[in-house]
């Protein structure tokens, strides 16, 4: 079930392949464990614990924690990029307005020698 | 950082061009931004004034423009750190020599900037911060809880930087190009004043406090509510500690190394002698009421 949902999300481009990979891996593991109960027992032997099912639970939780942490890192990166973009956009917007003002005044035949240092806010609607 | 344009944006008269940029971050301050800009223009006629409108929903941008400031508007709210950083990026792109900053609520007397500027210009420090508590006479009403927080931050910053800090939440700052460069890249975002002290220290730059007087805000409400201030204090304290572990590359050279002034930045501090030895619990300048 989970596997088909993941694949569907990727197919509809709602989920990027790079982010889908860990989920696909997890889904595969879940599938194997549920189809072959023997695998759970084998896991218990491998980790040298008597009761295997709780082990699966613990491993699952560790996996979820790792994914959450990596998502926090991704969110941080995205937030930083978002901020940089907003800052660039706002400064560039200002520059465009400056240029517009200059162009307009040149077209009107007036010289660009603005009357005051700060008289640059005339280009706004 | 990609430099998209080498063309300076400002159009001041040649000669005193691109020397001073006064940055005023503003969020929904349309009631007083006009007066703040006009007062600043009178106090610092040689400076270009840049109001960074941080996604305001009111007429902040229009009022600031009408008062004669350059106005840069964020498409959405980034917080005070992001706003100041935009101003610093603007200054960097246009090649301003000094970046100045005051708050948009009218608490700061822009005339005091001259003294801060003199401190930085003379090479006594890379950054000058206006401190409410150095002068002794604190005539503004500060709620006791916030006063406690300010004292706490002062202690923390003093301890982490080894210099005496009294007013770490001050929004009145003058910095030279080196410091502006560092903060344009590493500006902390949410509550930047305290953390940026640590970052500047980490970059090897010298900060010096200058006593200033601050009044009440002209209008509007502070962005820090009373309930949230506890959360704020906790958050900033932890953030400051984390910040001190951040890797900040050292700036090229601090003002002290350049100007060959004796490096005892905080020794000859104006008033209130003693206990300014930086290490150990530096005496808090804020009597906890």
C-alpha cells in the first residue's frame, strides 16, 4: 500500500525522486518483514535480542528520527534561500525603479541632475 | 555572493557620494516613519537613508518615500535580522563606507549617531553601539522583566566576548565596511542584536559601546509583547550560546590592527569604573528593579 502511494506521488511529480528514495527503501523493508515473518526472527538473532518485534519498532523510530532531522536541515536551507531571494528581489526592484525614473526624466528632456540627494522616490505609482 | 551589478544605485551629488548609509528597518511603522526619516535627514544631511520595509501591511513604504528616503520593500516579512541584512547588502553593493542603523519607532535621537560615527571613523572600533545604560541616567521606562533580560544578555555577551557589554539589544549601531561585510553574510535572523555581537567578536572585530539617551517610542507598539518576552529571553540566550560555537571566518583586519590604537577597547570606558575586566561575571549595569 505505502509502496504504491509513494510511487504514485513520484509519478505525479508531487514527490522528488531524491526524497522518495529513503521512503522506497523503508517500504521495501516493511514489505519484506510483513511477508516473511522469519525475517523478523532473523533480525532478532542478528541483533542478539530475544524479542524481535520491539526491535523492529525501535529501528523504525530511529529511521523516522533521521528523516525528521534531515528535513529540518532541508527546511533551513530552503528558508535561507527564500530570504536571499526576497532580499535580492527587493533591492533589484528598487534599482529598476531608479532606472525607470532616470529614463523617464531623460525622455522628458530634463537632465538627470536631481534637485536633491534624496529625491528619488518619484517613480512609484 | 554573486555581484549582479557594479553600478552603484544611489544618485547623490559627487564627492560625498556613498559615504554613509543609514539603515532603518521598519515593519508597520507608518505613524512615525516619516518623522524618523525627516529627523535623521536633518541630523545627518550627508547620509543616504534607506528604509527597509519588511513586508509592512500599512503605508510605511509610502510615508518613508514621501519623507525622502530610499525604500526597499520585502515581498513578505523576514524579521528584523533579515531587514538589517538587506540594508547591509544594499550598502555592500553600492560600496558605502559606513553603515549606520537606527530603529524606526523614533526612540533614537539621530544626532547621537555622530558620536558613534566618530568612534568608528577614528579607528577605535569597527562597530559602535549606542548604549542606554553607560551614561548612568536612564530616563526611559523599561519594564522590570525586560530590564532583567537585558541585564542577562549583557552578562552573557560580556562573558563570551571578554569585553564589557551593557546594552546588547540596542538598535543604534554604526559599523565600518569590514563589519558590514561580515554581517551582510552572517546576519542572525530573529533577534539579531545580541547574536551579532558574538559574531563580530568571532570575526575578530572590535565593538565599543557609546552612551546614548533613548526616549519612548513615538507611536505604535513594540514587536516584543510582554508574554512572549520570556520565550524571547530563553530563545536568545540559547541562540547566543550556539552562535558562539559557529564557525565565523575572521575578517581581514580589525580597526584596531589597522589604526594601531592600543587594543584595550574597554579599559577607558567612560563612567562607572571598575569591574570592567571582562572575564568573570562582569557587573551588570542594569539595577534589577
